[in-house]
C-alpha cells in the first residue's frame, strides 16, 4: 500500500478523541502520524504524558528539524505551526495565526500535501472552527486519501461538517471506524513490504 504518512487535525473535543484513537491503535502500527490539536498557548506537556499512558504507540511533541520515523506519533507544540519539509523532517514556526489558530491544521495539511502528494492520508476530527478544510482540499487535489469524522458522532460537529462541505471525502466515519480503516491500510502496507 502506498501511504507514507497520516495527518490529523482536531480541535474542541480533541482530548477525548485522541484518547480513543491511541487506546485503539496497536503497538505495531507503523505509519507515522502527525497531529495538530488546537490548544491554548500555555498548554503543557501533560497532554503528551496523559496520552502516552493510555497508548500502545509512542507519542511525542514535535521538535524542529526532527526526522519523521515510522511507528511514531508527533503532536504540534502549543503556539507553534507545525510543517513538513521536503526532506521529511518537521519544522516549527511562530508565523501569524491562520484561521485564528497557531498551530493551524491548514498549515500542517498543506505542507504535508506538498511533500507526500498522493501518499498522504488526511483526517479531520471534532472541532469548532473551519481550520483544516482548505488543507484537506489540497490533500484531495494531490491525490491523497481524505477522511472526516461523521459530524453526528463528533463532540463538536462544526469542523468535520465544514470540511465535508468543501472536500469530496473518501470516507465519513465514526472515530472507531476511522481507526479500523487506518489499521487496515497500515496492515496492507506492512504486508506489501
């Protein structure tokens, strides 16, 4: 299978959504996941610690110039945009807010689409802004796979509903169904190596 990375955007209700995701992902999940979670500028590393306690996969805050590795989950640090560079390293910036947010989901998704093209999976989850819609549209235009959480199952329906309104989605699923799909894709990729 061709997918090399997964990008996830999440906002309001994201903590609960991420707890579900990371409790369901298996230890041998191999595709790297890069996440933007909207949070306050003063949020601390307790989030990472809490998620790691409930997770089978390794979760860390993204560092400048860090190489993206299989089997790892990277979360944007508070108050920094997270981008992916051509050499598949992570990059942080304090540029202006986008969609009133830093980190911005669009910034991550658009930079990831430029690098991974049709080898990228973009996922929009619960949230109360339209951040991520344009980035997901770019992922779709570059041939990537687009997934939105079913707004009926989201703690905050606005963000997935906004994305669904502008992007022809490949899948609209509940959180649990999204995880099953990602595991299936990851298993196919591992068996084709």
